[in-house]
C-alpha cells in the first residue's frame, strides 16, 4: 500500500514518455502528408488547367504570356542525367568491385573514406569548380560557349559516383563468401568469379545503386544550374545549353507570381511524384532480390 | 595459358585505374580550390561583414547564418529523430506495420530533391505559417531534410546495443524508460553522434532549399525571424553574378575545410562507436 502512489506516478511518467516518443514517430507521417498536400495544392491547378500532356510534353515555355510547357526542361533533365550516367555508372561499379574484391583491405577502406568526402562536398562547390574549370575547357577545346549538356554531365557524374559506389560495394560485400569459394574451387579464375558469380549475385543491390544515382542526378539543382547555360529550349547537341526541371524552379522562383509560380510548383510536383515512384520501385526491387541475404 | 595471364593482368590494371581515377578527381577538386582560395582567406575575411553585395569585406555574416541555421535545425531534428528511433526500436517493433511505414517514409524523404523541400518550405513555412524568409523557416525545412539520416543512424546504433544489457536492466527491476535512458542511450550515443555529425555536413552545404526559405539577405541575423544568407548561398550568388572570384574561392575553400573536418569527426566517432559496441 505504501508504495502504491509512487508506482502509479512512475507508470504515469512511463506512459507519458511512451506517448511523446510515439508522437515523434507519428510526425513522420504528418510531415509527408503535409508536404504532399501543399505541393499538390499549389501545383495541381496550373497542371490541370494546361492539361498534363501539354504541360509535360509541350516545349513552349513563355511564362509571362501564360504558356506553360516544360517539355524542353523534361528533355533537358533526361539528357543531362543519361549522359552523366553513361560514364559514372560503369566507373562507379568498377570502383565498387575494386574496393570490395581486388584492393588490399587498407586501400579499400581508405578509398571508402575518400568516397565519403566526395559525397560530403556541397553541390555549389561542384558547380563552382565546373563553372571555372569544366566550362572553359569545353569552350576552348570542343567549341560552343561551354555551358552545355556535356558540362552538366561531367559535374553530375562526379556527384552521383558516391551513391553508385557505396550501394554497389555494400551489395558486393553482402554476397555470401561460399559463392566465391565454390566458384574458385571449381577452377574459375578470380576475374571469372567476379564477373559470373559475385556481380550476378549482387545484381539487385547494383540496380538499386543505379536507380538511386539516377534519382540523385534528376533532383540535383545547384551544380547543374551553374554549368548548363539554362536556355529553355530542347537541346540538339551535347554542346548545346540546356535547362533542367530543377534549374527552372530555382531560376524563376525569385520573381514568379500567380500562375507562373503555380507552374513552377507543377514542375516540382512532377519531380516529386517521379522521385517518390522511383523510391517505391527500388524498395520493391530490394525486397524481391533478397538473394543476397540483405533485408 | 600465357595469353590468359596477360588478360588477367590487364583487367586488374583496369580496376586499379578506376580506383585511382576516383582519388584523382577528389584530389584535383580539393587542390584546385585550396590553391586558388588560400590567398583570399585571412582573419579579416572571416571576421569582417561583407560590403557592397560581397564585392568587398569578409563573409562573417554568412558564417554566422550557416552556424545559426545548422544549430536550429539540429535542435528540431535531433529530439524528433532520436525519439522516433527509440520508439520504433524499443517500444513498437521496427518490423511492425507502423514501424515499416515510418521507415518507408524516412527512406522516401531521403530521396526527395532539395529543391522540392525548398518549394514546400516556401509555401508552408514562409507563406502559409507566415514566418517569412527567415532563420526559422530555413531551419524547419532543413530539419525535415536531415531527419532521415538522424533517425536511421540512431536506429542502427540502438539495434547494435547487446540484448543482454537490455534484459539485465529489465531483470533488475528497471522500468522501460530507465533502461532506455540509462543503459541503451549511453551505449548507442557514439552512433547517434555520428548521424548528427553527418547531418551537420548536409546542413552546411545545402543551398537550393535555403535560398527559397531563408532568403539571401546579407545582414547579421539576430532573431530567428531574421532572413539570412549562408556561405553556400553566398558562394552561389557570387559565382552566378560574377561578383568577386577571389572571395568566391575563399568561401569555397572554407566550406571544403569545414566538410573535411566534419567528415574526420564523423569517422572518429564511428570508430569509437564500433569499439564501444565490441
């Protein structure tokens, strides 16, 4: 009886703490809901008014006259992303294989912390270096004014390397050692084992790495806006200037109002839906490919 | 057989050059900025406020803004992130429906481009809640952006704490919260700190979301309702408007130095964490 009230107080305190903690986890649900509601409520009106096909595919963007077609920017995002991936994905996967399978342990670990540093460098710094090194180099050696798809591809490629490398390396490291041992015992060489046993077994992780790298490339803003020239026309060559969807938002948000601002939110909404869909697909792929013993 | 050996050697050489190329990229970026920026950095550059839109003076107000925004966003995100990690790992179960939902949301948030967070922060904090372009709007937006990193690292750190600790504490009659606060959190602390340090790195470098929510005023921010320009935003505006190459390089070098220090600290605390768990 004597201990009754104290115990009661304690259980009150316990349940209060539990509720507070549950509330903080619940905040995640609220945050994603509020983000979705506000992006859609600002972006949907112009999107529906223009019509989704015209908005996404029409390449005529004259916001001051109320003509909103982001087709040129969609193409711009695709052009820059694909050309960045063309060189960064093979290099990234090769580096991941090198770190996990070929380099001696201490070199692999050292490279790992350098890749982390590469991931930590702010995107404006990449854009700044791109603007002062990559752009003049293209102008002098390849022609055009240098602000181009190619400049964007080079800068973006470097920026997605850490994503591709880290996730691929983890996938390769997660392949059970027995697979490699079995292959080597059957007389396959180290390289044959890597190409025909380890990489196929790590497939789902490597695909995740590529898709997340792609998401990162499409969503990147500051570095791209600094090196691609930002002309809102569909690019006709790799040396042509180009404007991506993200650049479009950051360049015009400063002065846009009314429907023009709404159209920028529609652009953001398209990006948001695309990236969320991409992440959900990756989540499924990662789960389906449980052969690595991951997740 | 001889042909095979040559082939093998060439493949090995190709892999080594891939690794070497990554080192080369990183080294040349850092060396370029260091060589070009070192002459701009002086005590005055760090301590003097900018004048004439950044053409003269130092960058003191942008350093203060960066630190202010980062600390405020941590103040918001750390309790929420660590709190939800504790809830998911110790109270609910991370494999429960609710746990999986929260983790899926965290993963989704981590993938959303920063410009979309900027748009959201602008329409929600700046306009709807009428907080204006301010430190407060900026740090609330940033807090949402770093939340996934903090909660994921905290969950991993809590998960790594040995089961015996938990069971022994409960067996000795400690309550759940006593077990969490006196047994689990102290052992998980270095892991949680690692996540916080990584988030600081993200907050320091963020630009797109900050420019839409905190503005680009060069004044010294005092109250949380003041607008602010961070170092990263300052670098962007100086580079795009061709204001002062020398000062832009100085700012870029300071940013890179900060990131190198932050990464070093993160590695250090990660090492301590793996020792503590072992």
